[in-house]
C-alpha cells in the first residue's frame, strides 16, 4: 500500500513538473500544435459568465473531436467568489475563465495569482494592445438601457436617465440586483464616477441645478432616487429581457440589460432595442476577458479553448466567435468588420469603464445600495 | 489507554461503563458539529473581519443588512408556526379523535407536504399567481384574465402561505402522535360525567397535548426562519429579504464576514426560540411517540359536521399536495405559464438541443448536467442515509445503553444542535471548516466527501432520533445475554441489534435520503459546478428564467421523495399509531 502511494506521488510529481516545463512552450504553440496535447488531456472546464458557452461547447467539440468541453454558466460575481474559495482550498476546478467584472478580477484574481493571462499567438497582432493586457479582452459587452421597440416604434420612450426617477416610471424600471451581479454594480459605480455629467443632465431635464438632498454627489442622488421610485430588482438579465422585451405588452417597463441580448429577439419573441440617445449616456461598455487558471489541469486544452474563442481565419471569426459576433457585442479583433445591425462602436454613447478607477469605489457604492434595499 | 492494555480486569471495567464508546462518539460529534460552528465564530472575530459585527449590528448598513430582514424573519417564524399548529392540530384532531370520513387518507396525505420541497411549492405558486410586476411571463391566473395584486403574487403573503402549507405536516405528525397517547380513561371519565366535545377539548385534550403543541410550534418556527428557497424565489422582486436570503447574498458576493455574522445571529435566534419551547416542554424531544396504548375512547361524533369538516380538510390537503404537483407537472410541459394547460410539449423533458428553443438547452433527459446532477444527488442520498444511520445508531446506542454520566448528556445535546442551525448557515460553516486544508487533510471544497460529511452532520438530529426509537424497541436483555456469553461490542451490534432493528433503520435511512435529496438550503452554498445536485440546478434554472426546466427537475425530485416516503411509511407503520383503529 505504502509503496503504491509512493509510486503515485512520484508519478504525480513527474507529471506536474513536465506540465510546468511544458507550460512555457505551450504559450508559443498554435492550434495545430496544441491539438494533440489537448486531445491527450481529453477534457477542459470553462467557467463562463454568459450562457452562450453552451453553443461554444457544441461548436468546439465539433471542431476538435475527442476533447470534452465542460462549460459552466456562472455569473462573474459568483465566479470570483468560487475561484477565491477554490484557491483557498487549493483546488483547481476551472481551466479557462471567461468573465466580466474586470475591476474585481484584476485586483482579486489576477494580482493574487489565481488566474493568469494568455494571448494566443495568432491573434497577437490582430487585437489592439489595450485589449491584450493585463488580460485578453475577447469583446466589449454592455449594460445599457433598453426599451420595447414593439410598444414604442417611434424610438425610445426615455431621453434622459433622470426621467427614470419620475412618477411616469414608478415601478417600471427593471434591473438585476447590483448586489448579485457585479456588472450592475459597475454600472452604478460608473454613474457615481460620472457625477458631473449626471448633474448636467439633471439640469437639462428639470431646468434647475441639482440639490444633493443629503447624497454625496449627483450620481449617488440618482441611485437613491431610482431605488425610491420602486425600481424592480430581478435575479438575472434574462428576467430583465423578458420583462422589457416581451412582445404584446401595452405598457412595458424599461430596463438595464445587455445590448447584445437583442440577438434573441426573434427566437424569444422579444422587441428589445437600445435607448442609445438617452442623456447623459445609456449605460456602460466593458471588456469581457479570457484567462487561464494559474495552474490549469488541462493546460493545452485550456489554451486551445481560448484560441478557439478568439479566432479563425474566416471573415467573421468562425464558430468559436460566432455566438459573440452579434449586434451589440463589440469584438476586439480589428480584422473583423463590425456587425451590420448594431450601432457602430464610435457612435455608441455608453460610458467606457476604467477598471482601475471603478475598483476602489465599488464597495462604497455597494454599501449605498444596501442601505436602499 | 495503557492501563486498559495491561490489566484485563481494568479493561472490563472500562468497557462496562462504555467509556471508550462514549469518547469515540463524542469525538465524532465534536468533529462533525461543534468544530465547524466554532470555526465560523472564530472567523468573524478575526481582526480583518471583526468589523463585520459592527456593520451588521450598528451603523448605517445595519437596518437593511440585519434589522429589516430580522423583522421579516421573525414575522415569518411566528405566523408560520401559529398557522402550522392550527392547521396541523385541526387535522390531527380530525384524524385521531373524530369519526370524519376517510380518516386514513387524510392521515397519509397530511404527512406528504413536508416531503415536497418547499422550493417546489414556491415555484408552483409562481406558476399560478405570478403577475406582471416583473413583466414577461405571467402565471396562470393572470393569464386567465384575473388581475393578481402584487401582495398576492410576491413577498410576504405568498411566503407565509407557502411555508405554512409546507411545514404544517410536521406539526400534524407531532400533534397526532401526542393525541394518540391521550389517556383514554380521562376522556371516558369526562364523557360519563356528561362533558360535551368542546369542554373535553379545552379541559383535557389541550392541556395534555400542550407539550406537543409547543414542540410542533417551535420546530415549525425553526424551519420557517431558516427556509431559504421560498423567500428567495418569491421575495426578491419586491425586495423582501430575510436573514437567510441576506446570508446567501452576502456570501455570494464575497462579503463572507458579514454573511457569517448574519448566520451566527440566525442560529442564536432560532436557538433561543427552540430553547424556550424546550423549557416549556421540559425534556420532551420526540417527533413521534410510539406507544402500545390499548383502549381508545369513543370517537367524537361530528354528526352533521362530518362532511363539511372533511371538505375543509381536503381543501387544505389538496392545496398543499395535489395542486403543487399538478401545477409543476403542467408547467414543465407548457411553454408559457400563462397557458398552463395548452400547447403542451415534451421538449423540456426529452427534447434535443435546438438553438431557437430555450437558448438551445436540451430537455432534461438529454442534458448532461442534469443527468450528472441526478447521479450525484442519488449517490449523496444513499451515502448520507448510510453514514447518517451509522453515526445515529452509534450515538443513540451509546446514550441508550450507557445513560449515566456527563458524556452521555453531552452526546445527546450536541446531536440535537444542528436542529438549531439553519441549513444555509450550516453550509456556510462547513465551507469555512473544510473549505481549506486542515493540517495533513486536504481541502474538501467541491468534493463529494464534503457534501456527504456536511449532510450527515446536518441530519444527525433526525438519524439519532430514529436510531433511539429503534434501539428502544430492541430489548436490552438479548444483548445482556450475548455479553454474558462473551460477545464483543461489534459482534453484539452486528448479530443482535442491527438484524432486529433493520426495518426501523431502513425506514430511518429512507427518511434521511428524502431529506437530503429535496434539500436546498444546506447544499446551495456547498454546491460547485463540478459537483452539482438536483435541487440547486433547479433553483438556478428558476432564477434564470427557465421555469419549465426547473419544474421538470422538481417533478423528478418530487417523484423520488414521495416514492421513498411511501416505502418508509410502509416500513414503519408502527410509528403512526393514529392510523390504526
């Protein structure tokens, strides 16, 4: 028994050390070089913040038979909590982390060495440098104000965010609880960071300068008023989409959700459309990043997945990118033409978040929201 | 230990008092129950996290973080406990004391709601009463053109109704058992003296059954305050938080310190109430009284009220058993919950992945995640049934055979401790306890072992209780004679106690199996994506808007639970004396 254990430990040590040695040169390999190694590993676990991982799974397994991609749809907030707990426990469940919530990811996961960056060699020259570091951004995602196009064929019923705090929209604004989903907390934080713009928009809408009414700044005042106006909190973006988008509603609410969820309009019977013109901005646009676990159990397959999610030589990025090549998601690769049905990125009025600025304020805004619930 | 090895005589003395056994059991219980709870408390006292106490108890966050959820929690506890005692007491009285028609049917049906997971009832409520507050899909009644107000669709009122309809069967079981033991002489004497039904009820039956009423009320209270699924599913859209949903939310967003503090406070609150209940009941801890009492008083003649009372009972029972099951089944087939009974499709059960349908999620029979979760859940149920009954038997054997001494008292007390701890707080404690490596032992986070260990510990009050009932049925004399002839402890247990008690043990194991298979609150935090269990998968589908999949999975859980429950109740009809004539 003892001998057996010793052999096992020895074998594991050898395996681990070869894996460690191999890791260095794995970074250089393209998909052809990774494939045989990945097939040997046979399986790969992906934590993904979007349910579209289901489609990636099917496409990946078709492209690379013999590798079982296990995709888990886990919200970014929960991924962070889980990855931290797993790291503390010394367990590595995930090989690939596909996540938003970059302000927290950078400080809690990257700086603590729980995850590691990886840029597939063949995209290195096709993604702008700002999206390659500190982590590789696959695309830019959004949380913006959306309305029901079916009920409002002439355009958005809202032109200024401050309208949402008025009687007309009482109980008719939907969003996910910012204490459950980090990207919504980022949205709230960005509103606080943009207090000057919020103050100016207030003046435009109400015709008078903003009184803070006890709030620290215009952004906080907006959040306080929004919650006081019977804001409806739900558990997931799909709940928001159904609430706002379902066709045939006489008086649908508006809500903050992902612009790209418009892609499901036809399938789900929704009429989601972005209120791009709203003052001062319809919401936020933020990177969705790809990373490796610090010590992935399937290092080659993990890299192959990230490669698959980034590229292909076809015009639209191929099957790995296809689920994300939709109106409302902005792919970071420069060689892929923007989606024809979406507002072009430079005309899209959402605020770009600066993760480093958001991070320190986030907890404070979270506490503010806690007092409002 | 050295002494025992040296002298044979010394060793005999040692064993006669059962000291070794007591120490072993005590060590197991401390490792399973005391240490995780202690670990949680210590964590919150760490300099980095001690601030969490102030955040929760005072300061600007405390109102929303603690006091408002506390108010909701207490309201739920008090109303649900009262409602359960009234409903359960009423049904128990009907079944045990009166000549109401179909008494046996009522008796069996009244035990079923507790076996239906409370999140299933909450989902069923949504399928019926959901209104357009959140927009999108509405429930069946709203779909029929009724205008369901917010207070009936979301928040406190539905939570109270759903929980009462869930926990009343617990109260029924306790009260019925107590009523069945009411001394028939008392009642007959009163009848001879010419006392009428009401007088007998108020003058004899109520006073005699007070301990059971209090026990039932406090157990329902403890269950209701720690329930997670129902307030989570029905409360969020109107921002209703209870301590258990707050605890879950805090841990989910990584504010672990605050979460643990809320968990500790939740434990203290339910402990305080159970302690108060126990004080009144003074030592009575039995869920089911097994007695062989003979003569039963003449049943109350309900006369003209027979059928009306039967109708009332059936309304309650149908609402708490048949309706949720029917609604869940229908809504796992109907693409739109507004039209529950039309356009049925089996897609959610056996459909292949189709990108244009439910975001390409295949029916549950073809969904690998769900099949995996089913396997793990069943495995977990079986494993916990075995480990639970093993530890439970060991603990109850020890306390039953070696009653004296502080260690036996400690074993009894500790084994009931988890009853005070809400499942979700227990899960949190176990993450803190075994989530990180302890000395040479590896971390168990995300492993099957962690689920088994935590569930075993969590259900110990039930396994010890069952174990005790079983042990007491097996007379001590048989064992005595075996010991005199020189049989060792393991031999006696294997050759005498276990074979004689096997039916009772199997029934107890099945009940534990059911409890863990339908449990959500304990596993919701222990869950990891690579170690999924059915109830959490269903909860996640429900909270992500895929109600049909959630309902289909829930129907599977229901089917397993009810089948197992019926088997168990066949095995232990003895414990339900009120069903016998």
